[in-house]
């Protein structure tokens, strides 16, 4: 695993440029990130949407757009369909959400027409920079509202697949709860214990899972030792599995807006990753998310 997002960016720069289709690309902030990614040799862009609006946004972003990059269409459903067709036809390697509704884009992604759906749920993950010497995956803070045990196993499998592509052979997963003991009154602790046993028995592959763990025990070895927790994951978690979307969303925004940390975010579970960031994210955050999407292909 890379130590920080700059190392992730450098790895993405060193690989041949990937073709990224941007759905509804008439967004100056998105195009600023596209400009940075192009100048670094990370991507070759395919911009789907209204041509006039894309050109106007590109002028604001100071991006010199080539005609061959633009695929002119206007209605959201048409934009989503054209984007998926570029991927399914092999013209694009992965995609990014622009000024289009998430539900419209993902509905097209899951359509059988394009062959991009797998027998997995979709989930969102963020690769978060904890200081400059550690990256950690947090999932899911944007898609699955209240995942049950089966969905949590799927979310772990998706995150593990990305972790493997980032160089972690057997990532350590911490299913988070408010406490580190199983409590029948707290469903998150019961599911965490079940997930741990499922991983032990090979029902979730390629990972070490141990929980429930509270956040401090998951990321800080001193805190884990203080509480007497003997675990292969405690204090060394590579993946934080959130109990629900509220916990994940609050954790993500607290890290960025209160802690000043950085993150890269994508949707996984389909045949290609989808770069999906918050509209409030700046161009730099979008850039590292593009890099993560490329590394997750």
C-alpha cells in the first residue's frame, strides 16, 4: 500500500494513460481535475454531454479541449447511455460522474444492455490519508444506507479487491462499532463478529477480519494495548467497515473538514470503477480520485 496520496498519484502517472469517460462533463471543477490528470499523463479524456456547455466550462477551467474528446448529447439518460456504451465498447477504461444525477448514472451502469454489471452490489469507498505515512480505506459512506450482514460481506469483498490492486496481499479489515465487545443490543457488534468468523472460514476471501472494534482500537495500537485487545487487526486496520451510511458520511466529512486530511473516492462492484466525489470536493480531491479509479481498473 502507498504511504500517501502523492505516492498514489505518482504510480498512476507511471502507468500508460487510461481512457476515462466523463458523464455530463460540463462542470468546470471536474474539468480542472481532468486538466491536471491529462497534464500528468494519467488519462485521456472522453467528455460526454452538451458540446456547447462543455466548451464553456472548459474555458472556465482553462482546458484546451480537442474535438475528438467530445461526444455531444444533451438529455441525462442519453448522456448516461452514451457513457456506458463507450465503456462497454472498449473505448473507455473507466468513468467519472460529472453534472448528472447519481441515480441516473448508476441505473445505466447496472443495465444488462451494457454488460457492466457483476453479481455484486455497488459500494463506495474512500482512500483516506492519515497523516503522510498511512493510507486507510473507509467504506461505505455514500451508497449503502443500512447494509445487512450479506451486504457488509459484499462491501468488504469490493474493498479488498481494490486493496489488492494497491499492493496489499491480505488487507486487515476492522468492522467498526461503538464498542469492541459483542453486545446483543447493538446489531453492529453482532454483524462484526459474524463477519470475522466468515473470513476465518473462507466465506470472505483475501482478507483478515476482526471485530467488533471501536475506531480508536482499530487505528491506534496503543489504544488497543491499553484495552487488552489481542487481535491481528487492532491498531493496524487497512480497511474500516462502517456500520451504516451515517457513520461513514460523518467520518469522511470530519476527517476532511475538521482534520484537514485528504481522500480519494470511487464506486466499485461493477466491471469498471466509477470516480464519484462530492460536489463540494475541490479539483485536487477529484484528481486523486481519478488516480485511484485508474489504479483500480
